[in-house]
C-alpha cells in the first residue's frame, strides 16, 4: 500500500568538484534525484530516508553530529506545524521546503539551510470534511500537561471553531500525545530555549481561542457576539482586549482627495469582521512557521558554502471534492515539475540525438508546456494567474462579486483553450494528471493575501517581545506599487525552483499510489495504470530503450579514460574522435554498443559503461598497489636496517663478522610456519613468532642433529623428529617438542669471538649447543625479548673456549662436568669493529649473476659425507675450544681439524669410515662458517622447470660428496647426483643447474662425466 507520506521529493547534488553519485555522468555536473507521484504515494517518507541515509553514512565529530541531529529533528518539528490529514493522505505536507544540506570538503554535513514556501494558511481557519487542521493543534490538546492546560485554557478539540468544522479529530495510526513529545524534543535539539517553546505553544493556543470569537449583525455592522471570549485570546497574545475588539470590527482606511490623504475608520460588517479575524489567525500562524524555519537555519548556518545536497519536499498532485485556490497552486507547481521531466528526459534527449547526427526515430509524447502556459502566461493570451492578479488589483470588497468577475474574465481570455473549460461555479483545467474542477469561491481573497496594517499595528503593541519580533514592519513609510499576491509569489518560487533543478542532471524515482483506502495489499489496477500513463513512464521507457545511457564530449571522455592505454596517457596526441575510438577498441567494446556523434560519444547500455569503469578502477588499483608496495618496501628496508644495526651493536668489538652476511636482511620466519601446521601445533593459539629456522644441535658426542628453533615473545621452542613406535602411525616420522624454554629462565648465551655460527643457550638444568647461520638475528631478538620480560639485559659471553653442560647419561639428571673436547679452526672474518652499511645492502633475492663470487671455493671434504657437519667424536674433555685459523699454511676456507686430545693428529680415511677427519668443514673465508642444513632439507624444485631434452645434454658432472648450500645463490646436492654445468670459473666456484634451479657450487666436490 501507499506509504503514509505525501509530497514530491527531489534530491539535488551540487559541488564545485561534482562528487557524482552515479558513474554514468561527468564528475563536473550537478545531479538531482526526483521522486514524483501524487498525494499519498510515499514521497515525503522517501525524502526522510534520503536525509537519514546521508546522516548515517557520513562521518564527523561533535559539531557535525549536532548538525546531523538538527537535520533529522527538523522533520518532526516542521511536520507538526506544516502537515495535516487530508482525505487522500494522513500526513500531507501543506507547505513546500527546499532543504539544503551543506558539507565540508571531507564529506561531513556541517551546515544547512531551509527555504519554505506556500504554506496552506487557509487550513488554519477552514478544513474540508474528513480532514484536520495542522497536527500541532491536536498534539497540544492531547499532550499538554495539567499546568499547561490551565495556563493556556485548553479544552477538547470540538470546543474550538477552527477544529470542529470537519468533525474529524483522530487519525488511524497516529499518536498525537507521543508526537507532541517528539515535537518538544525537536525544538530542544534545534536550540529553542524552554521559555520560547512556551511562547510558541501559547501563540498556538491563542489562535485557537481567537477562532472562537464570533460576530452578530447590529444595524448592518458587526458586533462581537460574546465579549467574554475576547479576554483569553487577548491575554495569550499579550494585547488589550478592547483594542482587539476594535480592530476586529473596524478598519482604518486612507482616503485621497485633491492631492491630500486622510485616514478614516470604517466599521465592518459581519462578513468583513470574520475575514479580518481569520486573516489575523492566518498571519500569526504563517509568521510562527517562518520563525521555526529560521530557528533551524540559525542552528545550522556556516560562514561559507562548499558542497551541498538539496532535498525538495513539496505537496503532490491532488484532487478533492471541492478544489480551491490552494489546490490550484499545488497542482500548478506539480505541473511545472512534470515539465522538467519532459524537458530533460524526453524532449532534450531526442533533440540531442538529432543534433549529434545519431540514427534516431522520434518518439511521440505529450508536452505539458501548453498547460503551464495556460496558467502562468503574462500576455498573448494572458494566463489564469495574470487575470486573477488584475481582478484582485481592482476589487474593493470581499465576497462573491470579485470571484464572478474573475470567472467572466477567464472565459473571455482563455475560454477557447483546449485545456480549459468553465462551469457554473468555476473552471476546469486539463492537467497532465487529469481534469480538475476548481471552485472560484474565495479565489480572489486568498490570492490577495493581505494582512491589514491595523492588525500589524495591534500585534506590535503586544507585551511579549517574541510576538513583536514576528511583526517587524515599519508602517509609517509610503506605500508604493501594487502589493504582491499569493499567486505571483508561488509562480516566482516555482520558476526559480525549476531554474535550479534544470541545472542538474535528474534521476527520477516514481512513487505509485496503489489505492485510496490507505491500506496495505489493496491494489487498484486502473488507478495504477492511470498514474503510469500520466507520469510519462511508457514514453520514458521507450526513449531509454532506444536511446543511450551515457554520453560525453570527446575531450572529457578522453580525460576520464586516458589512463586505460599507454597511447592516451597522459594525453592523446591526435584527433580526439580517433582517440575515443582507440580507447573503445582497447577495451573490446562491441561496435553496436556505442555511436560516435559530431562532438560526443554515446554508449548504449550501462553494462558497457561499467566495463570502462571497471578497467579504469583496476588501473588505479594497480598503480595504488605499486605505490603501496614501494612505500612498504621503503619502510621495511628502514626497519630492517635498524634491526641489523641493533644486532650489529650487540656483536660490535666482540665478535668477527662474515663478509657476505653482515648486510643481510632479516626475514624472521625461515620455515614458513603459516604453511606448517605440524610445527604450529606446539605454539599457543595466537602466539606470535619472532624467529624460526632449522638449526644444528650437537649432543655430548658432537653428533649433529637437525632441530627446528622457534622464538616467540615468551618462549624458545626446540622441535625434533622421531619415529612413532606404537599405534596406527607406527614407523612414521613425526614432529616432537624436544624443549620448551621460558625466556626468563635463560642464564645467558655464549659465543666465540670468531666468525663461526656456534652459540650456547645456558639454562639451569643443561645447556644447548646450537649452530645457525642466522645466529646474529636470533641472538638480537632473544636479547630484546629477554629485556622486555626481565627488565635487565641478557648476559652474553664471548670466548674462544666455550663450555656447555649436558645431562648425565643413565639414571639421574645431574649435569656432567667432565667430557670430550672438540677443537675447530675458523678462518679470519671481518674485524670485530665492522658494522653493516646502508648502501649496497643485500636485496634478499637469489643472485643469478654469471659472475663468480669473490670468496674462494671450499676445499674438498676429507673423511665426511656432508660438508660442515662434524660427526660424533669419542672421548676427550667436554670444553669446545675455538682457535684462530688465520695461518698461511692452510688454504683459505680449509676444512677444520679436530682432535680427541690436544696432541693427536687426524688420520685420513675414506668418507665411509669413522674418524676425526669428518669434523672438517670447508674454510668459511669471506662468506662465513659453513651453513649446516638437514640432509632431508632440500631446495624445492622449480614448479615450472622445463622438461629435460633427450640426448642434448651440455657438460655435466657427478657429485663426489654431499654439499649443502651456504647462501641463497648456491646449489645443494647429494652424493652421485648429476649436475648440468653452465659455467666453470678459475676461482673454483662453478655455476650449474639441478632440479630446475641454477646456482653456484664448489668444483672440487664433483667430477665431470
């Protein structure tokens, strides 16, 4: 069913930068959303939805929120004083308003302004059957407190003449008591103080009491029938009851004779006295309404306008049993608004196609301009409003005489017009929405809209400053020129409104009223069909189907979509038409989806335009990602430089550094724990990982064992692997938590002064002897977390003799004090004073250069089956002694020599035999100590590696020993694997390909085949 709203609603958007709500249009245009329909179709409710939506989606602080509250609260306040029940609508707007919501440059509503026009003042003094006066009267009578009732003399609605004429006091679904509370709350939000609120309600009550003053005839003159009824309205208005009686029954008139003028008092008859009383009531109410609008404007005003969205909320087209001057004005405004629709959607669009040379078959439609001219023309022939103003200018008395004169003059002026007919009591106009019969009774009086100076002077004598403020006129000035009439005012306002809306590109929302019963699920098919026809929807759909959804000048089209191709960015150098065609071909738009005019391109379907916008958005998204990527990389580089410097400061002047790792970037997670749930299971649910890497752990016999080392803000995890001995997974290898060490339980960390990768975690029970190529990163993060947890620095020990404690074998867990000794020789590294450099830092990418590294190739291993892995040793004391290996008698990066005693020398044995030679590792040189990895941790082959071509091999070689790459640009391989040789270098480092990966490897670890 129809919504309980009424009134036509427009939403117009204007901005210097043109923030468009729809991508179909240029961002430099103004926009309007027009909701059109007849009375009761739901347009006012739709307008409130728009204002509520704007308030919801926009941001802002306390001041902006205050403006939002005013925007929302202005609706119940103005509806209370400006809306009423009619036979067609229970909440019909009886005034027009243009609500301009003003925005800051950030899109926040920080101001506003309301322009109101054509309040239906006649409703204050008279209503048709089954209608009500304005809502505020019934709200006051229902919701007033007992004190207010006593002070304002409030009675039941049927007591008041201005309310009991229609014998209708209640509205289904309306709670006047609750609405009265909302009205008072709205006045509070808007900033009207309680004292002024009381005066507003006092004036409303005063108007009700004023209407109960009646007149009787006394010798052809009017006399107040009951003098007692003068006292209360005079008290409420703050004026003298005697003067009120005098001004209601007599009038001061200016008489001119022989160049002189004098004032005389004229006594009024009953009809004239009643007219004067009603004129005062209407004038008081209209000025009160204007005050409320101005109060809202003062609460929202801002010094300068930036951006704005305007909402036009106006009465809809209406037909009653008796249609008077107000319905004539309302339907005229709707006729003008319908003309905008025709001009901008039917007439102008088809004319544009013809001007641009687009293939087009004209579509016929009814143009209502002929009806608008009938009403508002000034000359040739004069329109109805011009004739009405002429009659009002010459009338000297009230009554039906002037109205009959009007009817006669209309018949003479426009009687032959095809959209005009006359009948006994008035005339008929064939509007766009149908024929409406108007009763001319009261037309001239309501059009004159005169408030006599006597009444203005009376109100200016009020004791209330508020009431005097409503009447600011200066009455002693000379009156020149014809006074403006209500008809001329509404005609000017309507044309100004049309001029504003015509500057916008309209978007129309048609509101269809399904019934006249005001009930849901009641569908009157004939009524709906009639609305569809007179609203021009059929013609509009035909034009839209045959026409084009989007059109834009070549230059503006190129400017918006130039980014789509390299040829058009930053500007197209050539003919603009050809540039547009180039863009459309670049996005593969079908030729039947667009046409090229003489100055514009026309795109037929919105989907085709969406294609352009989507490609454009993707371009911007890609560029934004590039900028973000560069910025994040810059921030990350700075962060890692700081981390690297912090880590370097820990080892500064205490430990030698490796040349190729001093500038290495810190990655943190070298295991990829995001994709390793088997390792994540040992961590807390949301525990953050600072460091994760595969390390080598040495047991009491110096046997290397692969372990995964994970550092979190609170703990150190050591994870190993074991075969399952029982259960359904028997024989499978699974991850086992070997140690979980609370960071606070650490006693310290021991390192050597050389460039090796050994470090010892000292604990209360036993120590852990570990080796990791990323030891500097790990130790620096461990120091930071230890200091955060304990508020003291982590003890670090640097010595070339490192000792670590192990648990005693067998029963009991006491640490063993005596044991074996392992001697490791390490080549010289960078001086202890070395620091990382910001320039020339490692980029963290695998090196694919064909140039050989500057470091020396490692010597072939002796007595070992993997490089850099010292197997277990037997016997000897436990201390690990790290000695300088800088002597010239050893080749650079030579294998370390180990002994089971200080005087024993290693014996050479084949790789398969157990002896001390397998402790040797290639000399570290400038690259640092050998990076040990697990035998099972092989580099993953490239996903897209090419298939080997049969019988087209280049030079190849077979691995004699296992080698684990010590840097990201080195190959790892096992014994007997075949490597394709890409380059041999005299330095000893060869370049080869294995499993789809290219890298460097030592040539003395292989033999050619």
